[in-house]
């Protein structure tokens, strides 16, 4: 089961619950494998997700900025220049909240929603076709592109293998450091 928190790209649900809460709630509720999504882009996130009860992580935004991703290089490079605050929520008025990268089209949709636009008026601006145009052309003015808050952790465009190797190396170092230092050992009583 994939569970995505409020931090995720795309549709985080309508309750604004973060991965920090959703992952353990999901782990407690199901006995099947749990894949955590929303806010994960490095080894630190992987370790956190495992500690919260996930069996794996899904990293969409991080893998958009890899050499193999079939998207325009301008989009990949643009991701490396974004911060964690360069996303916004749109489509709330439709009860279909969508986290997208900030841009002209996303701002236009937000303004339309603020004045009460209905689906018929919003549809031409929120269609998936416009997002595909952004991915193909690299022109963020053509549409909206889903992107998670973890975009702030994306600062290069390596190969997918390099991303995976780095995540695993960093996660192993963190686990070794936490286990090796006895970070979670109970305090000894002097009594």
C-alpha cells in the first residue's frame, strides 16, 4: 500500500496530514507492505520512513531530476533551483487538492478558485495535457507541474543509479551512527 502525506507532489488528500503521522497510522492498520510517499528525497528520509514503519519509500520529485527521466532538461535543472516553499496547493475548491510547483499557471488557477470559478472554467488550466507540455517543452508558463516539498532537497541531476547509491550509502551511515552510539539506549540508574 502506498501512503502519501501532505508533503507529496500531486494529490495529498483533503485532510492535510503529514507523512510523519500517516505512516505509523497506516502501519498500525494494515499487515501488508507499506510504501511511504511524500517528502522523501534522500537517505535521511528513507531512515525516517523505516523508523515510522514503512517498508520502502516512493520518490517521485527526486527522480524527476535524474538523467534518465524522460522530461525536458530545463525542467530538471529548474528543480535544482527550487526550495521547499516553491510549491502550492490548487484545486482545493474542487475537493481534489493538488500540490504543484509555483508558477504563472498555478497562480492563475489559485486566483480563479479564490473568486469562485467552477470546474468548467478551471478545466482548461488544470488538464493533464498542460502538464505534459511543461515536461516536453520545459516551459513552466504552459501549465502546472506536480512537485513535492522535498524539491528543496533536490540540488543536482545525477543518474538514477547515483541517486539510489547515495541514498543507500547515506542511510547505512545514519543507521550505523544511531546504532553505534547507543542513541536509544536507556539511561542507567545510579540507584
